[in-house]
C-alpha cells in the first residue's frame, strides 16, 4: 500500500501496543528487560544508550512488546504545561545490541511499528515535524492531572504526504546524515569527558579527609525568577537566564542563555545575580545535579546554586569536583515537596582544598579539552537547527530532494 493524500496514518501501522513497567525484582514467569521511558528519549536520540533502567516483566508480555530496529516509541502519557505528549524516538539496532535482554517501551509509552510501504527514518522525522508544529496538542486529554495522547484519534485524523518510498528514503537519509554527525560529535564529547575526569581523578584522588568547604574555593550564588505575571520582564534578546529545564531539555554542557531571556527591568526586579563567564552552574532542585559551564555572563533561577571559582582554582577543577560529587551533594538535600540543596548546605560541602600549582597544571591540561567540547557542542546545535529548518521544507516538497547529492552531503559532513 502506498501513500496518498487521503491515507490515514493508522492504515500504515502494522502493530501498536502500550508498554510495561513490570517489577523491580524477579518473580515467577518473569524476565529481565531494559525499559525506554519518555525521560530516556533525549539520551537515546543523542546516542547515549547505556542508561535505560532494568525491570522484570512477564515473559509473554516482554516477547509481545520487545522492540525491533525501526520501531517508533511514542510517549502516550505525561507531558507538561509547556510540552505536549506525543514525543517519539526511533529505535536503532545499535541501541538493541547494547543489551543482552529484551528492550521494551515503558507503560506510559507505546510501540508503533509501520508496514513495508513506510521508511522508518522518514516516518520518524515526519512525526518529529508533527510534534514540532504543535499538532500533538490536539490529540491529548487530561485526566487526574495527567495528559494522555489519544492514539486512536491520531491514527484516524493524521494524513501522511503523497510520497514514493524512494522519496521517503531520500528525505530520511538527508535528515539522518545531519543527526549522524551530531551523534558522532556527542560520542567524541563523551570520550573527551572521560579523559577530563580521569585526569581529575588522577591528580585529585578522593581521600575522604577534608580540610575545607566549597565556599573556600569560590563564591556560591543562588538565583531568582522575575514575576511571571509581568510579561515585560521576559524577552528573547536580553540577559541570559537559565532554569534546570533548559539543561534537561538539551543536555548541553555549555550555556549562555536558556529558552527565555530576561529584560534589564526583570533582572533588577529580583535577587538574581549575573555570574561571569566560566562560572559553574549546579541545579539544586528538580532535579539536583545538572552541571554546566557559563560561556558568557548569565543569571539563573532559584533552581541553581552555582559556583564562581576563585582564579587560583579555575573552572576545570570546580566543574569536575561538582560532577564527581553531585550525588553526595544531592544526598544533603532536604524538603517535603521535593529535595533541595540550600545555599547554606552548598557552601558547607566538604572538600580537600587543592594547591594552586595543581589546579594550574590541571587547567593547562583541561582547558583545550573543554574548548574542543564547546566547539563540538556548538556544531551539533547548529546541525540541529539546520535539521529543524529543513524538516518542514522537505516534508512539504518545498525542497526537491531529487536534486540533493547525498554523496556530496555525506562527504561534507564527514
């Protein structure tokens, strides 16, 4: 069956079913599984495949919903006030090869498997385009505070473009080439991160014997939020302002701004402080433990307790210390609604104060690595922006894919 302008997406689906969550421990008739949750989508898209949680699910169910290469996992429930349900992720053979057990979608997700007339990369990017365009808002309802994706309505209402299988493959390949380059950048950045932290561990081994606190190596700075009731406090080209959500949405290590900037008036209205380039941002609640480096002056909301390192200590040491000790710091958090690390607690985090000569030697080694990571991350963000710009143009036919030289594009991205 081929595509036509009237084809409902539901007629192109071979199999679809909700996932499972199973139990934490084995039980009679169970098998070990790795589970793809909505929270794992950013890592899977970035090629970070090793963080899926393990659970124990009934063997029959695990067999029935075990993922295959080319399957789509769709987020069926969840979302936020600013992000609808309907996110998707494409399952690759590379991800499946990481695990020695079945990989299944979580209970809040759904496996969607298309028939042979559909190119899996093309339909994945088409679903991404649908989500980016905001159409999934129309396919959800809300019950008991949880947004649910109305899959049956989606399957009946959404129409797919009238494109041949070869054209679908062309579109999928173009977009996949951009993402493959981003994936390679992410992996290289991961290797550089391992090298950076290995050197830190070598020079500054954890001894459990402390002679100082975090406040001794830098200024701990909290953040604040201008009133959300004052739209004049927010803009898109003002003072860089970051929230923990900005880090959870991008996984970026280097930041100068978030989704929203704040105006000068908004900045003066609250207790937020501008932190200089090289400050290390540490999310102190919801969740605790995101770590990033400011690439320009930046302010944060109250979800951060960040560190402006002393010059003799430097950014590299401070960043690595917070990465290596984020769980220890998180365990110090307190709160009834959700755990939070206060400024007082953050300042009191114990450490062994490094000597300036060791920090200087580490910075000499680390700064070129950090700069290379910054360049790779910046290139990946530009490629993502290019992909998102091309996506609707390719889907609408505004760009004639038959005139795109894939060999030349692949060579340019290599």
